[in-house]
């Protein structure tokens, strides 16, 4: 059975990973290795399928494989020309604010807002829905990641 504590730990690990990737900006080989490890450790790309709709993607909206997801986080893939490398900002802080976490056997979903703060202190609010699976070895992996900017009336 997956627990809320495990979901929150996975969120904390994700936030730390995004911050660490940003610290490698300028060192392409280290950045690529760290991002690949991040995606394999936190997402279910090795054992299953992942549905990934990143925040700042409109031409190639869905990134359901490792290479497409890597491009979103660190760019450098000609197939995804819109990518600027979201994780390369670099972010100083990433905070999750869960609206709800729903548990069902070895699956959990979480929905809420997360806030990204850059070095200047500017904060960006992003809405998310994340789906997690608890694998037989006890690992928690993301199987669904949808994030978007809040609706703007203007």
C-alpha cells in the first residue's frame, strides 16, 4: 500500500532533483547524466509507461518517453525546438502545496500547486496533477505528470 508520507517524500525528492539539475548548468555531460538519473529514479520510464504533459510545452505537448522528457528539462534536442530547459533556470526553491492526495492500493494521485523560486526571488505558481505507483521493490515512481500555468482571464 502506498502512503501519503511516501508521496510527500517523492515530491521532496523531485523538488531537490530539479534544483540540483539547475546547478549543473554549463556542464553538459554532468547535466545530462544527472537528468537521466533523475528521470529513471523518479519516473517509471524503466518498468512502465509515463504520461507527461509539461508546463511549458505547446508544440510537442506530451513527453511520454525518456528522450522527450529529458529535452523538456535540459533542452538540446532538435526534435523539440520549443524547449529551453526548464530545470536549467536554475531554481532556488521548489515548494509543493497539495490540495489533495488520493490513495488506492499501490497507486496514488496528488493535485495542487507547486511554486518555483528563482535566484532573484521571483516566484512562479504552477498547477499539477501527479500519479504515482509503488513498485514491488517499494520504489515510488511517477506514472502521470501534468502541469500547467493557472488560467489567466486577460
